[in-house]
C-alpha cells in the first residue's frame, strides 16, 4: 500500500465584535466613512504535521482572541483598518506559531483572505 504525506491544516472559526470606518469610502457608500459595528468572523488556518491535536482549536482561538482584545480592546476598535489589514495583522502575529492564512468577514458576508 502506497503511503502519502498529507497537507494538514487546523482551522479556527470564531467571532469578535468590533468597529471600524472607511475614511476614503466612495460616494455610493459614504456612510462607511463613519464608525460602524460589525461581528467580524475570523477564520484562520495553522499548518500541522501531526494528526493528533498538534494545535488544539480552543487554545489557538483563545490566543488569537486574547491578542485582538489586548491590541484593540473589547469591543475591538480597528479604526480605519480594512478586513485585509486586520487579517494581515493576525497573520503576522501567528506566523511563528504556524499560522498560514487568515480570513476576516464582516457580519459573515464579505471579507478578505490573506495567506502566505
């Protein structure tokens, strides 16, 4: 029987409450220039080699949530950061721990994905 080496990723999926604004919003959506609230859905993937809980989902979610709350408060005040910027920040934080991609969605609808 042939042996394969699988690519494995542990995936997190959690929410944080936050506010942000888009100062240069186009006229069609100028309301976004003002601070507004979202439930930011964060999805993140950690590359793993071991198939038996090398990265525990609850622990990793807690680490990322704690990072966001320590950096941006509770609720998170992201200022003029876009979903892309938030995802880049989270990815940068988790790089040394094996994080390889991050998605940030606004209210579970549109968002951004950043990956290595």
